[in-house]
C-alpha cells in the first residue's frame, strides 16, 4: 500500500498558489451540452459554459495515490476523475473518452488566479439534471452554439469537440 502523506501548504512558495479547474465539453448524438451559469456566480454569471470544477485538497486526501514516483506521490488520472465527478454533479451524466482541447490561465473578479484545462468527453445515455447554480441547459451543435451568450472560447470548444467525435 502506498503511504498517503498529509496535504499541506506549509512548504509552498509564496505567490505560487492558484485554483486548478477542469472543464468538459460533453458530446452525445452530434450535440454538446451547455449549462447556463447562475447570475450570482463569481465568474461568468449568466453565461453558458460546459461542466467543470475545481480540484480540491480533499480530492487528494480522499483518494489513494496510484504510485510512488521515487519520493513523489502520484495520483494518476485525477483530472479525468474530477471531470467525471463534476459532470455527474452538474449534469447528472456519466462521461468518458477524454480528449484535451485547450487551456487558459485567468484572474477571477475576486482576484483569484486560475489555471483551467479544457477537455472534450462523451456522455453515456441519461437525462440531464442540474443543481441550483445553473439556470438552464441546452444541447447545441456547431451552428446553434453561436446564438448562446457563452464564455469566450466556448463556441470554438464545442465545434472542436464535435470535430473530434465525428471523425
């Protein structure tokens, strides 16, 4: 069994901290799922976006490491697991078959720096259900996505995702 060391920021260098976020453009039957963020959200309130969420210390604490890499503890596939969890929490869907799309680093309106990685993924069959932090959901294609008030770059991510899965 791999020992699980405590997660701490005691030795972190000042100025090296940020949120890590992953988003997933969910694809099924030629369309991609978008959710409309609540207007009360800190970042991008009211905009349409794919599912996504923050990696948290508890993700490491509650998950056994997959290997020791010398004296470094590794959690392989943590980002895919984060996307599976967020997709299920935010849409009720189970996702798989992840493909890297892009990344962006930004500063939120509350001044928190964020590193965001973006993925395309497929959805298993199921109905969309979403929590109160979203106002609506829509399945869009490469043409209809342009009529939604999306976070900058999302229409291109949708089109790229459709291109990946319709090869």
